[in-house]
C-alpha cells in the first residue's frame, strides 16, 4: 500500500465563562482611538466604571488591551493592583477584567493556543490545555447561536488541533476537559477518533520509511511526496526523547 501523509495542523490552541461580552477595546481608527464598548450579561451595557477602567488599561498597556488581545498571565489582577494602587479600585478592576476575559476576541486568542503574556506583551507561559479547550467551546457556542450553518465540523477540526498541541494522552485530556454537555462530548469523541487515525497513518509512514533504508528525499521521491511534508510527519511519528 502506498504510504500517504496527511496535512498536519499547526498547534492552535481559561477563563472561559459562559456569559458573552463585546471587546474591551476597539481599534484605533483614522479619527483616533475609539472607546471600549463592553457589554454585560444579557446584552446590557457594562457598568460605566468598568468601561472607564478598560479605557485606562488601554492607555497604560496598549499591547495587551489594544487592537490585539492576548491571553493574560495568571495573577495579572493582583499585579495591576500593586502597580497602580491609586488608579484602580479592587471591585471595578475585577469587573473590568472579567468583561475583558469574557470577550470573544479574548477567547479567540486563548482558543488559538497563544501563550500568556505579561502586561508589556512578552510571552511568559503556555495556556493550560483545558483553558484552550473551553475557550474553543465557548467561541463555538456563540458563533453557532448566530449561524444557520452546522459548525460542528469546524469545532471538531479545532479540537483535533488542540488535542495534538496539548501533548496529553487521550485519557489525560478527557479527564481535564470533559463536561456534562452531550453534544460537545460527542464532538470530542469524534476528534479523538480523528487524532487516532492520524497517529496510525504517521506510524505506518514511519515504519515504511525505516524499512526502506532510504533518505527522506529519496523516500519522498519514490512515492511522489513532498520531502518537507514527509519530514514533518516522520518527526511527529517518532517518540519524544525521554527526560
């Protein structure tokens, strides 16, 4: 049987609450910066104090609260209070950060598997796999509620990326993320099945390559494959070094 490679997805990707909220800050337009327009649960406008806090965060840390949202490092609430004790009140800051973290733009960044960043926009730590997973689910639920299209195939593809990027076994991943939602659990099982099929194909390719005694370039030419794709697939199929 002729070995084949599949397109290997790039690693994608929590604060993933259920209540939707609009972004805490918008892009700087041609007329200058526009004010944040966050919303509270039920589509109501966010408290005025929270909006004022979001505006101030935008001014102080545009790399984190500006045109692009990035996952925030853990403990950023305490850090902001320590850095700006005379600027932010505890409750107002807590509400503002909650609105920010529940925004779809923020959840998109978490779902994509971006690293957590400090207030200066420097990546400092990965987002936990369960946070990535729950952000993917929350974004899916919001978009599915506004779409007549069945978005479950797209959800399954995102979950496949997240599972492979996590480096966890099926059992460990399921233990970290599984919920009581039958629909999303069914999609998760489909994603696990697809990950298993991809893994089996990679392992079959690795066995065929090792038995061939050829170089990657020779092996790829023999089967009419792209050498770079073969190299990536073989790398993923090989066991990670111990330690």
